[in-house]
C-alpha cells in the first residue's frame, strides 16, 4: 500500500501530466511547490541527514538524468524540472529507476505518435542529419555539426505523461 508521501507525489505528477496534455507545458509553480513540499516532508519525517541524502541528491539525480535529452532538444525544460521534483520525493536510487521506466514509456509513446502521424520518415531523416556528422567525425573527418532547422521537428510528446506513468508504475512495483 502506498504511503502518504507517495500518494502526494502521484497527485503532483498526475496534475503535471494533465497540464502537459492540455497546454503542452508543466507549470513552474507546480514543480517548485512540489520541491518545497518534498523538502518539508523529508525534514519532518526522516533522519536529520534526509534533506541532503534524499532530497538534494534525488533532485540532482532526476535533473541530470533528463538534462542530456533537453540539451539535444529532445524534451522541454519542464520535463527536466518535473523529474528533478520526482527525485526530490523519492531520492536518487528510486529516481534512477523512475527515469529509466519513463524513458521506456516515452519511447513507446514517441513511436506510437510517429506511426500514427505518418511522420516516421521525416523523423528518420532528421536522425540521420544529426548522426551523420558525428559518425564522420568518429572516422576522422573534421566536420562541424549541422543543426536542424527549427521547422524540421516532427512534433513533440507530452513527456509529463511518461514521467507520471513511470513514477506511478515504479512506486507500485516497489510495493509489489
């Protein structure tokens, strides 16, 4: 059975997912209030070192696990901040598991949306344009990376949904 902290976390990520679906944005006020609430809960209910060992380490783990995709323009900043908030509640080890499950769920969502929209060929072309300079550079050819045009995107996915499903799934799994 889920404890009260886990229920609060599931409520927060569910709200983030619904907002991401409706507005394609995860509000900063939701993430910030979640971070502060997680800190308060760690201060009140954990050992004296919980704010550092669980809250801060979880935030850093969640943030840095999703940062590379943000830097590659594969997700929005709100998704990175949301995963940091999840890490603030769960701590670094569970944040890692949630991130991996969220990656898998997000990948499946992306494939389904690409196939449904019929833009999988455009996506494959974009992926080749991104990887070609990297592959040639590995072979010793001195090239500069060629950025994609901003209009080359084949669409985004509401990654807040993947994070919410990953969080709920992993929390349920830990109680299985």
